[in-house]
């Protein structure tokens, strides 16, 4: 009888393992970058039916914040349980979520002013092609979205503003959207990139200030990305986000904007994630 | 027989509890104003137990928008069913809601620059004393709050900024918060108040721009009013409200700020009202 | 002890009577018509807070079908429980619902071709003024709507097409919308109104065929009434309603149109009533 | 020990029941067409127990709209999650869903007038036999249904009207049902098929106008297909669908007809799909 009980327990565990319908997360995968001359980590979420079906999926690139790595959205962001639930309830479509590590070596998602650390090049020339080849990802712009929090919100702004031809939707959460003015940037950059000239600063500013990129956006680009911008009323990044809302309204760039109750923390971002998944899905789905 | 009387009493209380169909609304009441030299209309919400109890209540002054009158919050705003529900569910405390007509004769809640239409004086010297005498209203600042939408959000800003000693909470919905700059104001005021001098404009601006009043707020006033500010991301009044958020953050004036999905319409304001009632109640209640 | 039980029972009935929160229905009221030279019956629904509040309400005129009378919507249509529920759940605003008897004397809601039975005149010159004076009804067009089923759907079409200046919304359920063609009308009218000439037929047709009135609607009238038109796929009146949908689309007259699963019966109409109340409320409320 | 084996078997069944994460979708399969002289793509949905059971299934052919391909119902239509849910909840029976690509080469589901592009022949002579041989599909008419949206609704009309002996049910969503009149068709076809004669137009019209085919339907065919026809009240294809409803009612052809709130978009079609699956299942199941 004891053995029988043991069998029951074993079966129960087996059932539990199998019966968890839901997606699969890996948080410590590697790929090689020639541009950055090193291996780079990434995490990935594959939806529940990825193994059993034979179809391609839309993709969301989901960027973490400063001081974190590719495990942030997995561990702190609960990406698996939140995405599983949203898919099961029909709030979003099944999608692949790619979470690259933006923090090894040098911090951040951009090319440095001196061209000695070209993470943005790595993202578009190596990471994106690599995952889109390795996994069954749909490669048309319509099926590609990007989102991120804090520094990753900044990455989201820059990538979608630099490459509106590549993303159907972009969602920034509590984003650091780059410097608001060149003056503000100067002090920081002189420390961060010693020897940077005034000319280089000005050039770098036009490409790495979301506010500046929005103010100079060509008319034919205004509707090419669906924007969702969210920042808590107690967040220290309130000013940049509020000014971006004003700038987008004045330029008549369609965007959803939310200020909810909250600050710069994972509670805020976990609450935001279901809406992000639903928002990007509306584009993947069509209306 | 005594027991039988006890049964009757118990049953009566039971009946009272059940038979109450919520608060009572009147939307066409009159009072006389010496200041404005006319009769003025107002609407009032008295909570469900007003008739049967003998206590005093906190008061919320609830201001309508331009082009509307004292019936706006009753008919379009569903103040009765929303307040009934919030009180019954314990989301807010029982309170009296006073809705004055801000639109008869001349539009708006303020004194005119020339002093020929002194609605703000009427509000503080006549309306407030009148309703606080006529109804069982608690008259301590702690139990007095103000809220309003659009032009009434402007009234809310000015009244609570001019008289922080009178209101414990102020809630502005989609507020027109007065001119952002003196330049913006000049053109409008020259049409609206013919003959207004540059000096009068400057003086009027310092008293009727919420942004200006916030920037110049004395330190000891910063925590005297609990602020709740809400404006839709599609509202045409996005700029003033966003700049007020930035200004309040920079001055470290505590405030709740929300940007929800929506525009300048009653759907937005009906959705906001339960939160307004809950927010002002937190002050009436104490924490 | 028996007496005590008797008291309990009496109290229970008393409690039950009082504790039913909800509106009040009367279904056998009388008013005198000079135009029709007789007393006419009507039924009325007054919302739950009508007795305790002191405000005015929007009004819905709700017309019964052929062979029925003013009690139809009360008895078969469950107007009280459906309106109570919709108001309590916040799906519609509190409103007064007036249900006139369209069947005493001669059947129908219109003036007869010979002018010897002028029910439509009675409706606009006597009934409407009478109820709007007798009850606390808001008299601006914005707060007046009309709806009806079958023959009452026909009344709804004609009244709102003849008087777009009087109704903000019109809802027709399984409507008999008048003759589709003059030929179709001729045979019927020659029986119904013996001695009617070809000229009189043509004139009567232009005023009593919804299709004809829609095709000839002046441009400036197209958006003056919000339309909701609903007819089951098994209803014998399918053709008129489908042709009206086509005609309204071709004239670009905004309207909601529904074909649901069902036939010409009260199950269909009871299912429709909550949507009708919600639809007319959207206008009473503003968005 | 026998009891232990019994327990294992019971647990295995339990595990199987729980571990199934729904059906399997492939969206990029190929077959060769001699008729069209090219490879053709198709997508397929196999129900959850397809791999583990050894039975045959009913089949639904599900057609996409113009400008789309075989992935449309997979990506935008969410066919997997909707079918999984409907099957799990017992709303429909397990079935195979075949989604052919109707857009490569030349657009549409029909033979061209000149006979140089015979897609309809391909469908019946190659695709249907191929999938019914390749997958465990029941081949009796009772177990075969067809549905489609827009241009695919047109395909559904034509295939089921041309071959009522092959389909037990046909569901058209927002269908383009072919030309309403020969005059309407003429202009279009003269552009689309240069050199088409008046005679060829007339002949093509009798075979490719759903309205015409319905009006000329022989009596003994009226009940051979169960029809479900659905089109939004804001759809630009309102006229053809409404006229088909009228024509079917006049010919006494049994059919379900719905006009729901909505337009020509995927939101409408995703909402329709569960009803389509339930409707065709009622025939697969029998009542």
C-alpha cells in the first residue's frame, strides 16, 4: 500500500509538470557577437503551443532597466505567468518574447559617441537576425514590437524612432527618454565620454534625445509606429515623459499616454505588462 | 406587549434600512445674491440618511463646465447613483454635494478684472455661508472639499489656491487651469474685457493662472490642500495639466496625478467621480 | 403566541412592500382628449427616486403593437423589472417611461387619411404636453426619446421622421414601417378607408411609408435623430426593415441596425429593451 | 499488481486529459497543383487528440479574404485558441480545419471566365482529395462544412451553391457575394478580363452572383445546405447580404441571418468564429 501511495505521489508530480499549460522561459541563452566581440546573453519566452504547433509567431523585444540583466523580466517581471494568463484569457495573441541582456560590458542599448561600443548595431545586425532565424518568428514589421522599462524605455524610444520601418508598436514604461536639453546632456556626457567635443555632443544629442527626435519627426513617419507611453505620477522621470506627451500632441503623433498611481518600481511594471501585451497584440491581430 | 413593541421597533429599523433608495437630489433650487444682484440656482445631493438622522455632514462643492448649468452633474454626471453606490459600498463617507450654477448672466467662477461681476465673492461670501446654514454641513476646513470639470476644474484650482485655509481637498478633472503665459492671456482678455490695460492683465494673470500661483506658492502652504488632478490623454487641455504636474513636482507639492485613456467628455468624468468621492473622503475620514 | 405570529407575517408583508427598491408603474391612468373626443388611457413608469428627489427626468415614449394596449409593456414587456435593473446597474440613466394606449376606438398611431381620427395630432398636441406638465419631465429635445414594437415601431418611425426636432433618439423593434410601395398600399387602403382616391393614396403614402420618408430626407435632417433599428431573422417584417437599412446606408443616415436570432414575439422584445434603454440613455447622458 | 497497472492506466488517461495544450496548427504547408501549374500553400488545424487517437474527424474549409493568405485565420483569426476553447467547453465537436491560400498567382477562389486560371477546379479536384487523403477526414457530405470571410465568404457562397451535394453547412462572414446585377458586373469584368464578350459576361454572371444562384435555386435543393450568414451593420457589403436575406426568405430557403454591431474587420470575424464552429458542429453532431 505504501508503494501504491508512492506511485500516486509520483504520478501527481508528473501530472503537475505536464498539466501546467503555459509557455516556456529560458533565461540564460548565449549568442556570439562579432560587433561587440563577446558572447551575449538573452532570455526568451516561447508560447504554450510553440512545441506542438508548426506555425510562426509575432515577436516582442522586451528591454530591462539599468543595473539589471536579461533575467529581470523573468524574475522580477513575472513575464511567464503574466503572458500565459493574457494568452489563455484571449487578451493577447500567442507571441515570442525576446529579452536581451543590455548590461554586460558597457551599460546601455546605444552606440557610444566614439564608436567603440556599438550595441545598437549589435541589436539590429546580429541579435534580431539571429533570433528571427533561430525561432519561428514572423519577420514582417507588422509582427514586430518593442517595449522596455526605464533605460529599456529609452532603448525602446530610440530603436523605434531610429527604425520606424521595423516596429509596428513601441511601449515605454517609466522611460528615461534621453536628455531633455543639450545643456543637461553636456555635463553628463563629459564625464561619461571623456574628450567628447561640443560638436560630437550636439550630433549625439540629435540622435539620442527622444524629445528632439519627436520634434524633428518627418510627417510621413508620424503614423508608422503605434505608441504606448506610461509613467507613474511619483516617478522621478515625470518631466521627460510629460514633455514627450506634450510634444507628440503638438506634432499630432498618435499615441496612448497614461499616468497611473505609482513610482519607479516593479509593482508598477508588472501592472503595466498585461496592457503592453494587449496593446501590441491589437497590431499583430489587426482590429 | 413590551416584547411586541420591541418587535415593531426592530422591524421598523429593518424597514428603514431596506426602504432607503439612496440620497435625494434637487436640481432647481434658488437663493438670492446681493453681490450679483440676482437669484442664483443650485442643485444639491443629500445622502440617504439625511432625513432620518440628526448629524452634520462633510461637504463637496462640485462645479460644472462651460456651457452647462447646475443640472449637469445631476443629469449627465449621474451624481446621485454614483454617490449612492460609493456610500453604500463604503468607498466614501456620506456627504452633502453642492452644485452651484456658474453660467447664468456671465460665464465663469471668478471676479472679472473690472470688478463688475464678482462671482468668486458671491461663492465665498454668500453661497457657502447660505448652504452651510441651510443644511447640516460641517464647517471646519477638514470637512470641506471642492472638485470640478473643465471650466469648473479651473474654478477648483483658483478657489483652493486662493483659499487653502478653506479646503482640505481639491480635485480637478480635465481642468482649464487658466492661461499658461501672460502672452497667451493677453489676446483673449483684450477681447473678453475691452479696455483692460497691460498692468491690469499682469495683475489678473498672477491671480488667475494656476501655473503661476503654483510656481509662487509659499512653502508653508504646500501641504495645506490634498490635490487630485486628472486629465485624459486625448483631452485638448493636455498641456496645462501636464505642466502643472511638472511644476508641482519641482516645487515638491504633494499631489496625485492621473492621465487616463480618454478625452474631454462625460464618459471620462463619470468614470472619475467615484475616485473623487473616495479621495475627498480619505480626508473627511482621516487615515 | 398566534397573534405574535400574525404580527410577524404582517410585518413581513410590510417590509416586502417597502423593501422593493425600484420604480413605480401605473397602467390604467386617464386623460381627456378633445381631439379624439374621448378619455384615453396611458401607463407610466416613474424611477425609484422620483418620490424622494426633486429633480426633472428625461422621458421615453414606449409604444405597444397592434391588438395590444397601454398594459402591454407593463405585463408582457416587464418594463418595471428591466428598467429597475438597468438603472441600478448604471446601464441607463433614471428616466420616466410613458406608454400610451394606441388601440382604443380606432387602431394605430396616425391621423387617418380622411381626417376623422387624428391620433398623431392627439399625441403631439395633447398627450405630450399633458404628461410633460403632470410629471417632472425635462422638455428639451435632448431628453426626449421614442421607441416601439411592430405597429409601435411604425409609430416610432413616423413620429421621429415627421418631428426630428422633438426626439434625440428613436428605437424601432420588429417595426411595421408602413408600405414599401404605393402599389402594395393601394389594395390595403381601399379596404381600410373606403372611398379613398388615388390622389389621397399617393399623398398618404409619402407621409406614412418610412422608406419613402427616408429616401426623401433633407440633408440637414440626417443627423438629428439617433436611430436604433432591430428585427429578428425569422420575423415576417424582414423585408421592410432590411430595405430601410439599405436606404439609410445609401443616404448616409447614421443608424445602428441589428438582426438577431428570433421572430415577432415578446421574448425578442424583452431581450431588446435593455439595449433600447442603454441606447437612449447615451444621448440623455452625453458621452 | 493488476490493480497497480489499473492505477497506472487511469493516471495515464488523467495525465493525457490534463497535459493536452490544445490542437496543433501548421501555417506553411505545400501541395502541388497540376491544374494551377504551381505549388500551393495551406494551413491546417488538427484537434488536440489528433495525435493520440485513431479516429477520423469532420472537416471545415475556412477561407480568408482578399489581400491575405493561408496564415490569416491563424494569426489574425486566432483559430487555434478559439477552436481549442470551443472544443474544450463542448460548444463544438473536434474537427479538422483546412485553410487554403487563395491569393498566390491570381486572386480569388473561382475559375476565370476564359478558363486560364481554374482555382475552383483545383479546390474540388486537387485540394479536397489531397487533404482528405493526407489527414484522417470523414468524407461524407454530412461531415464537411465551409466558411469564409469577405472574398472567402464569396467562395463559400459559390462552392456551396455550386456543390450543395458536398457541404452540410456553409457560413459566410461579411461576404462579397458576387455582383448584384449584370450591369454592375459588366464594368468590373471588362477591366478584369479584357476581351470578355457580353455573352460570356451573362454566362459568368449566372454562375458567380450568389443572388442570381439563390433566385434560380431548384426546389429540391433548398434544404440541402444549412446556411449561416453574418454581416456587420457598418460593413460596406451591407447591400448584397441584406438582399440575399430577403431573397432567401422569399424563396423559403432556411437560413440563419445576423446583423451585429460592427464593420469589415477581424474583431468582427473573431467574434463570429465560435458561433461558426458551433453552427457547423450541430450538423456534424446531428441534433
